[in-house]
């Protein structure tokens, strides 16, 4: 049974989400502030975290950043929950490592679909069990490890899936729309800027190997052999 941690200070909403998660066959845990959420995430090692942006004790963005930089929590996918819908809030959420973003008020059906989509793409990451070597970039797909010049690089589940989509199609251009479909698992409201935000983060994390990812203006991206 997969475990979902809900970090949400609105008790009624947290319990409603937990109720529907249990109906869908998940184990649900609740933390009502940022500090409790951090402790619960470290102790329980959930399969996914639903994280409110506005939290007492520690803001959701800060908690997301801490979790994504932690050795034992970096690979846990995170869906941000927030009442804010402006582009800047989405960008901030993605910049600190969130894998998806749901704006309140949302339907529980939509949320369950997002939960399953994120968990599905996370579980599909290591499907080939091979090692891809592209210049100084090495991807061990069996162990889900990425390294550049011998130094391990910690990626979120979405960043890893995005890199794999490019690496498995080296030198072939991938449109933003196709990347949205392959990586996010559904049409993300047509917002292709989601891809751009994640690609920027991925390039930064890859350091010198980030230059292997080329932008094809007006269309998308490709991973180019050196």
C-alpha cells in the first residue's frame, strides 16, 4: 500500500483529502504545520507528499526545498496545494522542486488523478536497467543514479524523467507538448512554461553537462551528443 503524506493546516481539508485517498487504496498521514511535516516525511518516507504552500512554522516552499535537498527525501515526489493561482506562485513552487501544482479550490477527483499520474511516472523511471553515457553525463537507470564527471547529481523524480526522455532520444528534437505528455502524463493545461522551468533547473543541476541540452527556438529541446 502506497503512503501519501498530507501537509495542510486546514484540518477539515486535510481530513477530506485523507478520506478520499483511503477510498482509493492509499495510506494517508496528516501533518498540520511545516515542522511536523518535515519530521513526518523523514520518519515515514512516504511515496508522495501533498504540500500546502501557506503553512505555520515553515512555509511550504521552504519545506519543499529542504526535502528536495535531503539525502533520504529528495526522491519523494511533491504536489503543491495552494489557493494562489498566479504564474509567479507556480514558478516558485517548481523552482524549489515541486513535481506538480494544484490550485484551490480543486475537485477531489482531479487531485486523485494528479496523485496517480505523479506516482505512475515515478514508478516508471527505472524500466530499462541500462547505463546511458553521453559525454561526461552518466545515467544508471537501474539504480536511478545520475552523475557528471564522476559526481552524483540529485534530481527530483520529474527532473529524472525529463532527462530520460531526452537521453533516450539523443539528437532528436522533443517538442514542449510531447514532453508534457510523456513526463507529466497528461496535458498540463497547455502550460508549456512548466517544461521551460524544469529544464532550467535540470541544466543548472547538471552543471557543465547542462550544455548538452539544446533549445530549439519555437519548438522544444534536444539532448545533443558532444
